[in-house]
C-alpha cells in the first residue's frame, strides 16, 4: 500500500482533491441510470476522500457501498466524511422513519427542476444539508447510532451501508470482494493504475473488475486521456517512463470486450475544464 506520508501523489492520491472538484452532486453520478445503484452492492475503486462514495451511499438507494483507496490517510478522511454527511442529514430521512413520516405533515423541500410538485407532497425528502455545517464545528459531529438502535438507520441504509478499506485493490483482495458486486466504479483512476503497474497492472485491474462483478453487473469507467499521461509523468518523476506502455485508452473498449464485457454505452464527456472526461458504462456478459 502507498505510504500515506509520501508527498508525491504517484497514485493520483491527491489530498484536497474535492476542493478542486467541488461538486455537492457529482455530475458523473448524476448522468448514470438510477437502476445501477438501487438495491445494489457497489464498489468505488480509488475512492479518495469518499465524497462520491458517500453521495451514492446516502442518496442512491444502494444496499452496500464499499470505497477502497491505496492511501490510508485518504481512507481515514473518507470515514470522517461519512460522519460529516451523517451529521448534516435531515433526521427524518432514515428508511425506518419513512412510513411514519409519510403520515405526518410533509416538510417543505426545495423545488428541483422537472419536479411537478406532486412528488413533493407524497414523498419525504432527503435533505442532505439539513443542519448548517457550522454546527459540526461548534458542537462536534453527531454520533452514529448502532445498527440495532430502535428507529435508527438499518444495516442497508446510510451510514451503515457504507464501508471504506485501505488497499491496493489491483493487487489485493478486500473482504467485501468475496460476496461480489452489482456495480464497480472506476472514476479517474485507470491512468494511475496504468502508470504504476504498466500494461500488465492495467490488465490485472480489468480482469479483477470482471471477476468481482455478477453477470449483468455494471462497470463504470472514466478513463483519462493519453495526453494527460505525459503531464502526470512530468509532475511525478518517480513514475516509470511511458515508453514501456503499449496500451492506450482507445484500446480499453476492445480489451474489455475480450475479457467478457459488452459494448459500452458512452454517456459523453462529463465535467468542467481539465476534469471533462468520458463516462463509459460496460455490462458484464459472461
Ligand atoms: C485522481 S483520484 C480520483 C478519485 C475519485 N475516484 C474521483 O474521481 O472522484 C485517484 C484515486 O485512486 C487511488 N488509487 C490509485 N491506485 C489505486 C489502487 N491500486 N488501489 C486503490 N486505490 C488507488 C488514489 O489514491 C486516488 O485517491
């Protein structure tokens, strides 16, 4: 595993990444069909400080979400993020409260584009920012009730549905892999795996994703473009030279097909500025 004290982020293990990428609702997640997450077991490889992972666990109906990162310091921050998100959350959004809450006068929620108002009257909302963030600084974050706490969130609800692991996932299994996943996310990580593990490491990663997914499961890949490899190498002289790499991001579709995935659905280039990258969705065929 990467030394968390290493000042050169040779694995793309940037600290403060989500300050540069300040999306409360990540557009890469927003563009994905909701069915990928509903009732699903989801693995987020290279979860960094866990912002995207928390968003999926909190608001996408996933029954289990696992974030894994090679940098143990980032994983500690991801656990902190989980508690922070829990602290700000509307106390009535937990599933066990839901039915009870439906019979109560519905709390007003902000209108969202495309919302016809009917949904507003019939559904309790998930207010992810119910408390001002300053409360946490003044009073410390809220404790998370144990999983068997009466009327608390259940095992498959946020935050109990969310776990983080520190591991080099390309080369090591984690406990949750045994049960497999319905979806694996690889946002902005393929370049780092490729640069560090070369073609062989990248192939191992793709085969590992295939092996932990159930048939019909989804692999969401946001590959970085080849041009950006040069910049990464310039900024991280510790990385091996690019001349050993034969594979290119344009080859990924063919490689994944050979491994057992169907043709990808290209959801377009999502994001802003240097973060505008393709989001490709693959289905495991066999
Ligand atoms: C550029 S960041 C992207 C973070 C996040 N996926 C996103 O796009 O919002 C890449 C992350 O992948 C992690 N990473 C790189 N190689 C890894 C590996 N072999 N196993 C687990 N995590 C890895 C890095 O530590 C870093 O946090």
